[in-house]
């Protein structure tokens, strides 16, 4: 749509992993060198990890298309969420090995694969297995992968394996029961995001490949892209693509920082909360909050403020004991004062740091610390979940949450959603309680949230089929306590077997969750919510900061 307007031959910021657009930063060059080493040396594993969107798949495509030895046979597994048998069958199909009968015999598959590898070796050919999204491999599948490296001659391994995945892959391979596999990894590399200078170079590189002849993003826009994307290439692409569309719609030939900020608020990327050395801002005095509260009413031209006025908690605490009782948020919020008006007044108070401090206070956690908020939470047995959801999804999780709201100027504001009653949402803006229809909040909310929860045994672990973990025992007991239909025997087993996976699917279906049979954090939070003790903060009941 906008390509010809900017003199481009094609869209430069497509998220498709096109090797033509590979930007060879120092980090990407080192990562590619590790991959090339992996396909030219014999035996063992090569491990490449990186955060979502850092360019791992693009590097893999580059390797396959441009750097693979001419004598290589390559099998690529892109969806490793398979059973051990399905995984071996996929490798055979990729290499053109006839699947033996009976098809359900793992031994028959390995024997057929071994014969193929020996024949390829005799013909002077190398065989390479590339597994993308390898963090999704179940432990029993990883054990089969390890056993594949036992296929060898007296001098060398017959199969070279490259595992590409997210940081969770490193955690998975660090498990004690997988140490034999970890010991066979001959090369490891973790792909970091781009620096600010590299982000600027990356943007220019993609524009030049697409045919740009002049400046399209000014220096301020590039700096803003880096700040909002944290140097993650996929987020850079999404933000820049939307910014170009915004500039085109306004007839502007050069993208500036304002257009980038507006674009970032419109896209569906995951939020990146800022974490400084101190995550709690200095306390706002009662007088300042009182100005904020009374300022809400000054927006109206209807004359004197109504009798029922919103009062911040700090101001109320300073009043004499004989003062009139404070009205609830439902009674004090007047329809003629919009949420946008309130956010405009509270611009200096609706920061991420202030919202996080208030969220933690609701859970009874002292927010005074120099540690990053969520790191501090882990030390106390809590965990932060940053994600995107719908209004219905938040109701289902039923936990107070920090919401990122975006005003008409594209500026973000962070507020705490403390409760939902009927169609009304109670928020806290800079410590002041306000109430608005859920639809009014949803209009300014693009789905980004952060909530706090208590994981079982104090450790947040995504539970997947095949895993062995103490949290699996908790999951079995919790599902059985919620409904006998979800009971999976034996309750004392710490192994995530097929029966438990089926019970989890049934639970997810009944709770209108994604039915994948994996007990990730959202599924565990819903389980926690259904079994939560009375003192657990809930959206379905008004929240106050605990003493």
C-alpha cells in the first residue's frame, strides 16, 4: 500500500524470515558462525537460543539456503510438539526414508534411520537434523534425540543435530535428568537483541534492500524504535511497518518519533516494562493527590463540585477521626468526567513504577526495594505474568492487574485494575480510586497487562507432557479438588502423562481456555483462582492495599 509512496520496491519490514534481509550484526555473525561450524563438523549438538523475535529462524533459513555443504542431506523439524514416535517418523519422512512396518515401532524407525545414515555416509554425504522451536520438545523426545547421536561408525557420528529455541531451551537442558544430552552439546550461542546503534543500522539496511534512496526514518524515530522494541528485530519490523503506514496515511515522507510512538501503541506486540535500578517512585504527598482528585472535578463547567467527591486514600488518612466516611469508588465517579480527562491530569502519576508498587501493595508486599519488581517477587514465592488478553480473559484470570492504557495522543498510562463488578471497572490512577464502565476502559486498552500470582511450590514452571516436576503433583491434586471429572491417577505421580494431559484438555475446554493440553501459567492461574483462599486478591471483589 505505502511502498510506491516511499519509492520502495516492496515492504521492507515484513516479519517473514527472508534471508535477503538478514542484517549481519556482530551477534548474528557469531551465531551464524556457530551454525556453520555445526554443519561442517561431525557429531554432537549445536544449540542456538534467543528471545522471541531476535532472528533465530532467519539465521536458520540463511544457513539452509546459503551456507549448507553441497554434500549434506538435511531434515528440518519446525513443529517439535510431537510424541517420540511422531518425531522419529517426521525425521524419516524429511530424509525420504521409507517408514517401516509396523509403523508404531520406535525400534523399527531407528533401525531404518540407521541403515539410511550408514548408506549416506558410505556415499560421502553428511546428514543434518535441524529442530526449530526446540524448547517445546518433551523430555522423552529429547532422550530419543540423544540416542540418535549413538548412531555412529568407529570414527564419527552419523548425524549432526542443531537445536534452535527460546531461552527456555537452556533451562530445559540444564535439568539433571537431561545432563547426558547437555554433555554432548559441542557449541552453544545465545542471540542477544540489537544495540541502539545496530537498531538504526538494521532499519537502514532493510530500507535499502527494499529500494529506499533517501531518509525515511529520522534519527529521533530510530532512537524511539529502539526504546520501544528493546532491539528485538521482530518488534522493530512490526513497529516500523505500522509507522510507515501511519506516515503514508498522513502524507508524510519522513517518519518521526511521534509517528513511531503512535504506531507502537496500535500494534499487538508484547509490552516491555521499564525496569530501572529502583522500581518504586517516591511517594506522592497527600496534597498532590488531593490536587489530582479535585482536578478531576475542575474539568466540568457545571458549577460547584458535587457533594460526593472522590478522595485519595492519602488525603483521607490525614482527616480527623470525626470526618465524614469516604464514599466508595462506585458512588463517587461521575459520568461527565471521562477516563481520558483523568489520565491527562494524572500523567505524571500513571507510571509503570507507581502502578507496580500499588499492585504489590494489594498483595501485601512491601514495595520498598532496589531490585526490579518481578525479580523481587520471585524471592518471595510470587511470579509476574506479562501477557495480552481480552476483557473476558482478565475476568477469567480474576487477579488485579496493571493495564497499559493509551490516550488519543498515543501516550501510555499505567493504571491498576482492582476489581470488576457487573459492567463497571474500578481503577487506581496514581493512588486515586475511580470507576468507569468496562467498555470505556477497553476502548483505551490494547490488551497489555501484568499481574501477580502465587505459583505452586513458589516456582513458576510451564508443565508439558513428559515433564517430571513436583508441580505436577500439585496440578493433579488441584484438578481433582475442583471437579472429580478432572481426576488423573495416581495423584502422587510427578509425571505429566497422557491421562493428565487429557484431564487438562477437559478443564481448559470447560474454562474456555486454549485447549492445548499444556498447563502453562494462564491455566495454572485459573486453577489457582478456583481454589484461592479468602485472602487472595480477586477482581471479583473490591481490593485495597493490605497492611
